[in-house]
């Protein structure tokens, strides 16, 4: 696989309605929140988990999977590259690291610490994502719920009849239990992403990997439904590509600019630079995506940078944009 030759950044807008987008285990699994200003947060690892799940469903091999021992594929890497004899020499570790990059989409994309077990070294991934932050303060609500059953550990129960006898002997109200559920009425969140062509040279992150990443960002919530998360959806994705200043007489300079970038990331990702958001009615709290207007002005793009706007996955549009001359 040929690594990408252009630097990219992206802005991701997604929302949640009547759900918990990312519970905080240190706060009773309540929605994550900035304690100073009340804005909602979704961790980068929560977003990466959803990307991994989508990529795996799409047929990609994933290193960090649910309920697995990460040392197993690391050991497999050594087996596939000459066998593991207990030694961890530099050349053996490097061969295993290369195999892991070739095998696993998430290693090529996000990197991984694989210096445990048989040791496949460490990989710094070309794709990094920030915490997502809500555009407005959120107000998590907690609701009491009743479960019409219990999960009691019945002592000395060895047969089905023991459980039936225990249930028959309980008062009816003892076979119910109470619980709590936290959710956000509505929140529009924004995350920023960075894709380094320089680091991609070391992992093999390719144009095909980029395509799968963009597809996952747009579709990941469609395959992550649960009662606790309410309704979550990607609303907009803005992808910025560094292509060079377009001087046909200086191909090497264009190639270097495309690889290293033509403008700092904040010139592209800070709201008000290229993309802006406004609430249509400030007199009432937002309750849907229709309460916002997101606008992008290509005229504000720095020289040498082009932009793709997607509201949903459009393979034909993506392929045409990636293959364009961008003159």
C-alpha cells in the first residue's frame, strides 16, 4: 500500500438527542462535562472505538478488539515474521512492528503501544482526534427507572426448582428494583482531526485507509445504537487537503507543501475561520440540528488547501475529490 502524500485535517459535527453520548465512570456514568463551563465532552477514545467497530464491520482487521488479549496478535506477528525464540532484538521487534502495521487498520491509523508480551514496539499513528466538545453547555438529567425483575444471587441454589421456590417465597415488591439513567436532551458536538502524511510514511496509512476512515466517521453511529445513547448522528464532515500552491514550474515545492502542509491547522479548524456555526433562535434552548446553521466559505481557505463537505457518505463524490487536480 502506498502511503498518502498529502496532509489533511477534518472537522466533525455530530449530535445526540435524549441520550448519553459518553458516560464518565468517575461520575456514575453521567455524560462527560467540562466542570468549568458546562460544555459536554466525548473522549477521543470513544470516537476511535466507534471507528474501529465500523471498520471491523466493513471487513478490516482490527488490533484493539473487545474482550481480547493484545499480546496474542503481538505474538502472532513474531510467528509470522520468523518465529519467537524468546529474544527481543531490534530487528525482530521491527519486523513484528511492520507486520502489525500491514495487518491492522487501527495500527496504521491511530498507532499503538505494542511493547508488551513478545514486543512489537510502538507506532505513532498519523490520525489523531481531539475530545469532542458541545457547542453549547449541556444539562444532563437523571431519571429514576424501575426494572420489573431482580438479579439475586440465591444462596445454596443448585437446581431450577431451588430458584422457583425462592421466587415463590418472595413478596411481589421484592422482585423489582430501581435504577437511574442519565441523558442529554440535545447537544451538537464538534471534534477536530489531524492526518499527518509524514507519519503515514512509517505506518503505510494509504488512500484506501483514508477512504475507510471518512466512511466510518460518517456512518459510525448507525452501527452503535443502544438504549442509553439515544439518537446520535454525524451531521457534517469537513475534510481539508493540502495540495501545494499549484505552481506548475516547481513540482518539488508542491510535493513538499502537500506533505508538510500549506497552513497551520487552526486556520482551518477554528470556528469563524472557514467554517462557522450559529444558532437560529437564541431565545430557546436547542433541541435539534435544525436549530443550527453551519456554513463554510471556500473563499477563506488558505492558498494551497482544498475542502470537501459531506453530510453523508458519498463514495462517488469522495473519489472525484481525491482524484481531482485541485488547480
